[in-house]
């Protein structure tokens, strides 16, 4: 079938830094971004069959501390909010509000020809469909990383790192169900999906 898509994305972002905000901390960084994505899928007659809307707000703050026992690093917090809807004949995804809050810490220490890096993040993510059919979901996510670099000669280094990361399923992965003309597919989500975990070692 002849399907046309009209896309209308808009967005803005603000960011800033504050040197030496308080004693013991070298810098405070902050950013806020708002993104709104709309697209209409029209049939050959010109009639709009489905309106997709995705509005997201993300904010992040980082605080860099002064060296402690030769360790330097940053800790911070990150917020994300998203409102998603698909309205019309192909309302294959329920109106869903999702948000997440994450706390993270990254530390680094160097000595002689070695550098050691450690990191961690905890996050709470929720998905709340605005209907009485699909269940709301919440996920507790944990991410950790460790890495070392050995500069065994000038201009050369050998690095080893290990990470364990987790990701919550998206709105579409959980709740989509139906035929989508724009992509000529029939998609089925699974509201029982758990978080995805990856383990990686890099040399």
C-alpha cells in the first residue's frame, strides 16, 4: 500500500559548567535536553492513519572531586522521562510514560606507567502504559566496569578492561502488538521481558 510519512522533530539542549563550586570539588557540569519527535503516516488518499509522538526530557549533573589518595573522579546523577503515543487506526503501542534515574561514579588513578579505572552505576527504570490491559514494569539495573592500562614503552600501551552492563527493555519491545503499514511488518512485544545483561572483556 502507498504510505507516506511526514516527520517533524524539534529539540533544544542547555549545558554549563561551574569551576570550584564548593571546597573539595573542582567542577560542576550540568545539561538538560528536550526532544520531541512527531510523525504522521498517511494513506494514499492523504488521510492521516496514525500519529506517532515521542517526547523526551533528559538531565544530567556531574561533580568532579579533588584528588583523594591520588584518586580523581566524578560522580553524578541522570534523569530521563519519555512520553510515547501512537494514535489512530494503527495504535499498535499504548500511550506509555517511562522514566529512569541513575547514579554513577567513575574513579581513576595513575602511577609510574600504570593507570587504573573503576566505574559503577545503579539505575531504576519504569514503564507505565496508560491503559488497563498492559502491566506496568519496573527494573533495577546495575553496571560496573574496571580497566587498567600499562604503558610498557613510550608511545605504546597494553589495556585490559571488563564490564558488566544492563539495559531495560523499551516501550516498543514490551508492548507493541499489531500491523504497522509504515514498515510493512507485524510486530509483537513481550511484557514479561526482563533486563538484558552483557558481560565483556577487552584486551
